[in-house]
C-alpha cells in the first residue's frame, strides 16, 4: 500500500510526487509516456529551462525524482481506478494492481483540433495554442488565428501582441459590430473564407483558402477544444466542469476534487494551461495530498 498513487508522470505528476517524496511518503508514479507537448521542439517561459526541449526537462525531472528511495516509477497505462479514501486501486492495462491511500490524477488532456487537412501534422511545431509559449519565436512575423469558437475574438486580440495578425473565421465565428471595431483598432485583419489546407512552408506555414487564394504565415494559433485524456476522473465520480475551451476536472484550492482523497493537477484540472502552471498545480496537489494524510477528512 502506497501513501499516494500518481497517475501521469509528466510535469504536474512529477512535481506532485516530488513534494511527497521530500515528505518521506511512499509514492508510485504510473506513466504512459505521452506528454501533451511531446510535439513541440522547445518549451518556453519556464524558469531556468527556457528554450530547452520538453523531453530534456521531463528526463531531468524524472531522474531527480527517482533519487528519492520512497518513489517507484511504473511505465504503463492505467485503465481503471476504483476505491475510496485510504483504499484506492489503480489497474494498468497489463493487469497490475497498485494500492494507495490517496490518488493524484495528472493525466493531461486530449486536444480536438479543427478538421483542416495538414493542421494536426504541424501541431506543436508551427500550429500552436499558447502565444506566451511560442509567440516570441515567430519574431513579429505574420500570424494567423484560426477560429474554432467565439473565443477566437479574445484569442486574436491577445495574439496580436506578437505580430501582425489575421483572424480566419472559418465559418465558426462572426464578430459583432463592437468586436469588429476592436479588431480594426488592433489592426487585425478578418478573413471569412474557409481554410482548405495548411502546409509546411520553409520557416513558416502556408494557409490555403476555399476561394483559391493562399497566404504565408510565421505561425498559426488555434484554440483546441480539450477534455481529460482518460475517463478515470469521471469513473471515480469527480465533478467535471465546462469552460469555453472544453472540459476539465474540478478542484478546490488544494487541487482536491469533489471525491475525498482524489486530487487532480496540470492540464486535466485547468481550462487552459502550460508547463509552468502544471508544475505549480502539481506541487499544490502533492502538498494537499500530504496534508490530507496528516489531517484526514472528518
């Protein structure tokens, strides 16, 4: 019986496990090795690791975590979690059953991209969701924002801080008169024609439109709709919350879900996230789980 089972060994999961290891608690981290940012060539905005590859950050973090003798790392995929406070079980696809008093879900999210040919192949390399993570490297070149919901207006206004911006409404969003005024004031062009394809184009990306025209951009941003990458939280009965960006696991200030003893951290517990937020949430989930072991719920 472990003190805590951590499902997901990316940045949030490792950060959570590190807090528990330093409290000399026994921890098992079960990880399938599918980080959300595995397609990106570099991670940005994370102190002391700005510009490092996501894989390098993950490998170094795992190595540092496993220096603590109370931590076990299990390579595998959790297919099911059951149980309740002080008696959780996680079953892997290989049939392994791990038991723990507390459970931390750091399973990440699945991104649902608009159905545009070529878009998914460039995801994380020239098609992005977060300008704070990738906008600077576009060097103030021409930027596109592909609408997938009404959030496109907000997305385009923010993205325009990083370069001249075109909002491709793509039949998904029509700005109202007030929004059109804001877009004009920000110098944001609006393109109503639907996209038929995006393609790699040297240092940038080529966007082809249904009217036969095409344009070259330094990068394209899209607000992918997200949902928890696996159904474990829902299986356990955790509250799932809706946001304009999709669904995520609801948590309180210590990252505990609506189910006592189950915590969630990282993108799976956020409407929108990045590496820095994932680490912060993971650290909070780890300390929250530890304190719940000291002060059990009444």
